[in-house]
């Protein structure tokens, strides 16, 4: 029975960390360039969107959160029902649509 060498374990850790950094960069890049993607993240993973806003503010980039809130309030009205895990979205033309969070 041969044990895995420490060198192989370290290589594996470096590869996993590299993949994680690449995925985080890709997610940040998509959120930075697309307000629609940020809206999707708001509905599905609000904690990730909060990290995006905080990292921008930490880096000295202010105003994204306010721009998004203003745009979303102008175009749609959101009502979240935590018991049903659904959003009721009211568009500017008066139609409503329900979307599931999960």
C-alpha cells in the first residue's frame, strides 16, 4: 500500500485553489459587466451579490449598489414571499409574474 506523496498533495491543493480563483474572477467579471446578471444573482444568491458590492466599495468603486437599486425600482417591483420561496414581479406594464427562488 503506497501513500500519496506530499508533493502530489500540494500540487492538488494548488490546482484546486487556482480553479477557485479562476471561478471567482469569472463570476466577478460577469457581475461587473451585466446588470441583468447582478439581478439574477440578487434573486438566487443575494449573499454573493453583497460580497460583490462590498469588494467594490473596499476597492474605492462606489455607486453600483445605488444604481442597481434605482434601475430595478424603475423597471420592476419585487415582492418576496419567504414562506413560499417565490418572488412576485410586477412589470411596468402592469403584468405580474411569479418566480421560484430555488
